[in-house]
C-alpha cells in the first residue's frame, strides 16, 4: 500500500517535471498580426448596432494603457467572431473619451474613472436585454473571457470547426499522407486552452483549395503511443507533419493570421 502510494506520488512529481505548459515565445520581439480588430462603436451608432447583434464591448480610455494580454484577448476574439458570418456575437470597443455619453449611459461615470474601473470595462450586451453583464474576473486570458461569454450566450456545443480530432486509433492512417498541422495538447494546460478557440477558427480561414489538414490530439489521453512517438513534452506543441514525419515545429505567436501565413508560405 505504502509503496504504491509512494510510487504514485513519485510519478506525479516526475510528470510535473517532464511535462510543461508553455506560452508562445513572447520574448521574441515579433509584431502580432491579427486578421481582425474590435469594431469601433460611437455615441452615434452604439444603440443602433446593439439592436442587431450580441456584443462584447470593451470600454476604454485612450490615455490609460491596457495590458498586452487584454489587447491580445480582444483581438483574438475579434478574429474568431468578427470574421465570417456564422457567429452570433460581435466584438467591439468604445473610446470613453470620445464617446462620453455612451459610457455614462452604461454606468461608467466618475471624475477619476480609471481609479474606479481600471484600464477598461468589459460588458456583454445580449440582443433585446436591457441589462449588460460585466466581466469581473481579474484574469484576461482568452480562455476565461470565452468561458464568460459561453456562460451567458447559448452557443451550440457542436464542434464542427473542421479541426480533425486525432486519436491513437486514427492518427497513423490519417496523417500518413499529405500535410498536417497538428496541435498536441494537455487539456489541463491554460496555454493550450487559450489556443483552442484560435485553432478552431483556423480551418475556416484557409484557402478553399488548401490541402493542409488541421488536427489536434489530447496528449494526456494518447500519451503512451502517439504523443510518445512524437516526444511531446510541452503543451501546446504545434507540429507540421508531411506523410507522418515532423517537418517543422511552429514556434511563433499564436494568432489566426500568423498561423495562416505560416501554412500558406
Ligand atoms: C460606428 O461608427 C464608427 C465611426 O464612424 C465606425 O468606424 C464603425 O464601423 C461604426 N460601427 C457600426 C457597427 O456601424
Ligand atoms: C464624462 O464627462 C463627465 C463630465 O465632463 C466627466 O465627469 C466624466 O468623468 C466623463 N466620463 C468618462 C467615462 O470619461
Ligand atoms: C498514400 O499515398 C500512397 C502513395 O502515393 C498511395 O499509394 C496510398 O494509397 C495513399 N494512401 C491513402 C490512405 O491515401
Ligand atoms: C488556391 O487559390 C488561391 C486563390 O483562389 C490561388 O491564389 C492559389 O494559387 C491556389 N493555390 C493552389 C495550390 O491551387
């Protein structure tokens, strides 16, 4: 009994050492490129716009710097929801200096608004509902903001994103021929969770004639065979495979635009 416990603790510790959850290489100074950015809303068109769509709106003050993480999140969300027509959400922003009335109307008032609200206020407006829902978490990773959105908007759960779910059973057959761009991930890893919405968007922005397939594989579930074969230690690990062989490891920043450029280059 004791030995079994000791062994299982040891395995747990070793696992933590062996496997890590990694962000993209932020230190490489490389400008992020995004396909989309938030839609500008103003005192003139705010009310009208909100009649037609659900909106996630970031209210901000141009003189107050917003964290890179938050900017990254709203831009990635814009890539996901503002591109294409099959979404029931729009991502927008309102400059509270230029559009004071809209901000006052939404309860963002005070002499020193930044002291009260910080560098931004994020609110979700649902069509035909009077009260907006304010995002109150401190964390601004895309994963958390997306959870917030999904808690309040009824998205269909189906994942018909076009990303192929790979398993030990189908991996070999499917990837044997042709070009595959595959996300190897550990589901517990926050950086893998942050990548997921961007990854799901990818198939829909590639050229129609692209022969590259987009896949993903859960490396906790398929640790012992497929992920072992490709020696996956970090999550997410993004590999370019040709006929099942590793051709390249994607090391860049993780936006739809940069993935697309990489695939199509
Ligand atoms: C609202 O007006 C701004 C500034 O004119 C414009 O950039 C934006 O596209 C408009 N948004 C909508 C949803 O009409
Ligand atoms: C809007 O204008 C009022 C009056 O000038 C000011 O007190 C308030 O701080 C402003 N609100 C915002 C959100 O900028
Ligand atoms: C893979 O490619 C080989 C050689 O071109 C071909 O013979 C084989 O049928 C292909 N397999 C699949 C599953 O497409
Ligand atoms: C795919 O389509 C795009 C645009 O329609 C075109 O520019 C490109 O050359 C095509 N690529 C191939 C491999 O046919």
